[in-house]
C-alpha cells in the first residue's frame, strides 16, 4: 500500500492543474479578498486577513482532495485499472485507504502556501497557533478525501467532473468560504462540512478554545463518507 500512496502523491505533484488550481489559485484569491475588504474590519469574528487565510486554505485543501481523488478513481474504473488491481494481492480496503491517505498529503502545500501569503500580509499568530491551525486543517482534510473517494465510485467518468464541481461549489458557498455565514443561514450551514471545517480556526480568537462541536460534526461526516466509499466500492466490485 505504501508504494501505491507514493505513486499517487508523485503523480499529483506532477499535475500542472493541481499546482495551478489548488495551490496558486487559492493564494491569489486570498490576496483579492483581503484587498476587497477593509483590512481594519473583522469577518466571522476574526481579522479579515486571518478569516480569508483560513477560508482559502480550506478551499484549496478541499479542491485538492475532491478534484484529485474523485476524477482519478472514476477514470481508473472506466479504463479497467481498478479491475486489474483487484486481481493482485492488494486488498480493496488498502486501495481505498491508500487513495484517502495520498489525497490528504496533497492538501499540505495548499494549506501552507496560503499560510505563507497570510503571514506576509500581516496575519500574526503565535507559533503554537500556527502549528495547531495547520494540523487541524490537515486532519480535517481527511473528511473530504473520503468524500472524494465516494464520489469517484459513484460517478461515471463523463459526469464525475460536473458532480465534483457542483458539490465543491455548493459546500463552499454555504460554508463561509466566500463570505462569513450568519443569521438564519448559519442554522443550515451547520450541516455543511466545509462550514465545520472553517470553524476549526475559532481557537485563534482571543478567549476561544477549539470548537469541539465542529470536531464532532466532522468526525460524523468522516464516518458517513468512509461508509459510503466502502459501500460504493463493494457495489463496483459486484458489477465487475
């Protein structure tokens, strides 16, 4: 399984679309948002620079795992590569877990690049907060890596890109990626994993601790997405 993970990571890092849309694009969007807002204002209880640093880091991380794993799995299914792997000694669960693990590793550059730009734009956090925030966002990306695997087994190769983009944009829109969510909309946003993902940054606010409700919600989503990926994998195996 380690060989599979290593090959998946290398293949992703060689992909120019990955470098552009999941690393460069969120960093550019971050600069756009902080200059579109008054830098003296707050957004979602955080300084504008910090709020959009987190939201663009999560935007890049979710994009890295969804567009990467879902489309690749769907294409591999269509080409017969997954069927060939089933004839080897590699267990199905190892293939699925390998995809999730490899996808999660590719989120780190998306997070760290936006953090570096945020630091250059005046975001000031303690060393422990920087490390804790990076760790929280990286661990949270496993939720979306599992979703990406599930989507890869659910969609046909000719429709997977559309399904991923709709899922990606809807979750970002109502998850506080583009603007702070408040009021009546926030009651619905609590059922959006991207909203919970962004809530992991609340401990950087003075007097606030890690949002354990968001952690519990993401853990529940992770369990659901992993179960869905396993069920869809078994369905795909029976069809093969």
